[in-house]
C-alpha cells in the first residue's frame, strides 16, 4: 500500500516535459549578448584602467567592484523573481529586461572614462571608471541570472546538460565576437592609440557595438519564450503552488542547501580566483613577455591589449567547441569530464608564464578555453539536478557567491601577492595555473545527487 502511495507522489507522475531544441536555444539566446558585455569588460578592463592612469600595483582594487556587485545582486534577483509573476512577461523576464537596458546605457559610458576632460590619473577619471564598471556589472548580473534560472525552471534532468551546454556555446560565441572587435576595428583603420589618458576608439566602438547586440539578443528571448505560470510550474516540479513564497529568508535557505552546493563551491573558489588574475594581469603579462612593453601608452602595450583580445577569442572558440562536446556527456561521467577540463586549463595558464611568442599563445588559450567551458556548464548542471524546484532562483542566486567571493578574495590578496612576486604580471598568471590545478583535484569531493 505504501509503495503505491509513493508511486502516486513521485515526480515521475508530473515531470517537466521534453522541450524542442529550438525552445532551449531561445531560452538562452540572450546569453550571447550578456556575455558580450562581460567579455568586453573582462578583456578590456585592465587596459582601460591602466590607460586612464591607474597604478598597476593597485589594479585589484577596481576588480573588486564587479564581483561585489554580483554577490549582492544575484541572490536578490533570484529571491524576488521566485516570488514574482507578471502575466504578460513572466517570472524571470522582467528582471532580464531591466538589467539589459541599464547595461546598454553603462556600456556606452565606461570606455569614455578618459574622454570627459577629467585628466590623466585624476581621481575624477578613476572614480568615474570605478562607478561605471560597478553599474555595468550590476546590470549585467541582473540580465544574466534569469537565463540560468529559466533553464532550471523549464528544462528536465535529461536535457539539462544539453541546455547548459547550449548556454555555454552561446556565451562563448558572444565572448569571441567581443574579444576580437578591437583587433578587427584596428585592422580596418579605427585608431588603436590615443592621447595619454584616453581610451582608443577601437575599444570605445567595440563597447557601442556590444551594447546594440546585447539588447537585440535579449529581445529574442523576451519575445520567443513563454515561462510556465505558477500553477503549471508547481505541477511539473511536484511542489505546492506557494512553495516559492515559503521556506524562509535567503540565509535560512542557504543553511538548508544540498551538500553538493558546498562541494562544488570549493571547486569554484580556486577556478574563479585563477580567471580573476587572468583578467587583471593578462594584457600586462602578454605585453611584458611578447612585446617587452610596460608603458600602457605605448603602441606595443596597446598592440598587446588587442592580442589579449584575440587570445580571449581563441579561448572562447575553444570553449564553444568544448561546450558541444560536454553537452553530450552522460550524467555518470560529469565529474570526470569536469576535472579533465580544469586540468587542461591549468596547463594552459602555466604555459603563458613560459611563452614569449604570439603564435604559441594559441595553444595556451585553447586549453584555458576548455576549462572555461567546463566551468560554465558542469557546476550549474550538477547543482540544479540536486534541487527540487522550490526556490530555484534563490539557490542559483546564492550559488553565484561561489563565483563572486573568490574574485573578491583574489583581488584583495593581489595587494600582497603581486608585490611579493616582484610585481610580475606573467608570474600572476603562473599563480592562476596553480589555482586551477587545485580546482581540478577538488572535483573529487563532489558527489552528485538528484532531487526526488
């Protein structure tokens, strides 16, 4: 008798339906535009701040602001979107729209930090840059999180790996476009140098184009995806219709998070520290190793900035291809593929320290791209498989702490580590390799579970 009763209440009676591949693509299509914003930011941020006069030994201070914004905003977006329903827009899409519009505005402001007459290395220029990067990351985070949440809301366990693989594919396609824009614009004659303290037009125009693509891609998702209404959502997830409004506050829910939430967070900690140092010191490391340039105003340094963008594109192309591979990895091989990807990335980071040739950097960034694709897909697949559906957005928002906190720790730690290592930017990329290797080994503590 009890067995029959259990069968009646099992999720198998009401399970999320399989979605057409076209729907899964549309759920994530706006991710292409959002990732363009993040990639323009990450691949040009160090270049922009050094160009307007930031002290290289204090670059980490500016890189604290974006993850700090994400740490605060994403849990709030998750918590409140769980409790939102607008009949014409849905649960997550209203937040996507707000974030995308604000991000577009700020993307047009950031690269002009040196063009408003503040003066080279002036407090006004640096504060303007810091505030705009803060708002750019706030808005980009608000726009990005709904895409991850909609996969958790609407895609079943069998398709979830594919869905996050698609998201990784689109994310990295956007990153490719964003990363090569300055290089391509320079090739067609757009100025790649400017007077001291002014960001080159090749970078400024890249941000303008990225802003246009962001809003267009986001509107594809807005108009082509219809979220499940609260009653349908509750039925498919086998939860009470009011479950998303219950369970207590964010800290109470965090205390009840499944164990896999914490073990994957350990892996994330080392991986995101590694990438934070790449974004902070990548341009400077390539400038020093390949162009022997350390002056941000020099043509050699700006050429290195373009080449770092090209390498970021190579990283993203590798991630696109690897995303297609891992989208087909069966559930029982998630951990092995995750650890392999991170291990290959560690080799890529370490190799940057030793390489003094433009061409050889292709190999390094291909391996780094494999790690990036793995980080974009596996953590969210593993986590959402362990969640029941109640408070899905809140948990995904809280999980963003596993991305933001290590970036903050890395930036703060850089104040001590960077001088200790002789203020050597290539050596900081070597540190990234060591951190990524530890992350690959840490995958062993993860034990996948599936919500009943």
